[in-house]
């Protein structure tokens, strides 16, 4: 299971540079607007020290990490919701992703052109968010018209559905008119489900990615401004130095990468932080299977039961689920071996109702 994260922002803020470093895939990057027209897509392995530990512990022949899919979407400009700068095409690409990573330029450099000829991350954020909101407003207005017609001419069941739809849209519309995100609306579960077919862009989870220079890896005035905006939106912020990440991506050995990060005062790359933040923003969690042949990280949604998790491996595992033998990754770190975990009473047998937790190491029993 791979999630789908769209990288968006104004033209020329470093989206393609970050994408290329993330995926080691050469996205086109240039010092002018709209150099990326068709979206680039890349699969990124999710960094996870737990998988590394398990692989070493079991001396495994193969290790398979969880993955995140990133989509590099061309830059939006003011007026995109009205078709400016190929806006309609680019907005359609954003509708297809699950999560949005909004890249904001947070560095000063006269040699790199800014589409608005000034460095103002808060203004940049407002420009993008307004365009996304206005695009959704057009969708909402059309959906309201449909729902109102249904409430007048359709049968009772359809009329009841229309009432729920209208209730949801009437909560969302004022927010969009004010340039705010639809996800701020306080909707019931039924209301959320009723408008799923609208595929509203601003209902998608979003995080901000501050693209900084070498001097800004630990923050600067621009990133502080972005963090204030994010705090008001209850959104996450990740700091990335596109230049450093590009250099890291070109290094072949892990030792070389580790030495480089230590030299610049970082524990891990910004891209590793971004991949994990995106993963958790979608409510995804990881469980592991471990053995000499293979150690693998499997992706599930938070709240998935043991049979559902088993089905991620193979549908037969879910269909013929009997039980799950489970211990915590942290217990393996503490006790050292599966035998010691069992002796400590930490090795458990769970049934169909068990909710799989992030970091569970599981062996499934099934019969088909």
C-alpha cells in the first residue's frame, strides 16, 4: 500500500529539486516558471530504523521497506482557479493525490527568480491556499445546485441524502469564500461521506515544506513565519535544504551520508522527516514480519484489525485468518530474543478483534 502525496507550490520554489532528491528521479528543474508541466511520479522508501534493527537481528537475506509515492505537480500562480498558468490542468492533478506537501521558498537569493519578485512565504501560502479554495468553491456551488434539485424532485431516500449533502456544503462554503480550507469545517461522519464524490482539494491533509538554504537548516525568520501560519491551521512543518538533499542523494554509501549530516549538524535528512510526516498524516501505520528469509514493513491504516492487516500480505491470509502471534518491536529491543520475550510474558496470541499497533511484529496463522 503506497500513499500518494502531491508536491505543490508557486513556480520556482524548489519543488522539482526536492522531488529529484526524494526519489533520485531526474525531474526537470530550471530557473523559470512552468518548467514542469506533466507531473513526475516517484516511489520513496520510508526510512525506518526499526526495519534496520530487525534485519540485523534476524540476519535476514532481504529487507523490504514501506513506501510513499510522491507526485511533482507544476507550480500554481494567482488566478489558477480561473485557468491562469495552465491552472485547470494542474488543479486536476492535485485532486488525484491523497496528501498535499506545500513547498514554500524560505531563502533569499537574487540569482533565483521568484514569480512575485519578492520573498514573502506568508503571501505565497495565501496565494496557493486562495486558489485551492476558489477551485473548491466552484465545485461546491455546482454540487449545491444538484443537491437542491434532488431535494425537490427525487424520491424520499434521495431527498434525505440531499439534506445531508446540503448541510455539509453549507458549512464548507463560507470557509471557501474566505479563502480557508474545507477541512476546517466541523462535519459529522455522515456529512463527510456524503460529499466524498466532490473530491475537494482543501479537504486533503496538508503539510508545509520550508525550502531553506545552507544557513537556514535550523530555521530563520521566513520559517518562523510559516510555522505561525501552520499553527493556526493545525498543520505540520518540515524544513528541507534542497541543496543539501541533492548532495545527499548523489552519495552512494550510508557512511558518507551520515558523515555529511553530522558535519552540517543534522541527525537525519529533511527528506526522511518529510516521508514519515506524510505517511502519518494519512493515518498510516507499520507492522513487521521478520525472519531469516525476509524482514518487511507493511502499511496499514490506523485502526485496522489483525485480519485486515493479514490481507495486506495476501487475501488468503485474511480469508482464512485463525490467529496472530504478536510482540512489540520495543520488547525485542529490550529483551533481545523472541525466546526472552516469551519468557517475560510479552508474546501474545490475538484474534480477529485485535487492533494492530504501529511497530507490531506479527506471525499470522491461517487456513484456506
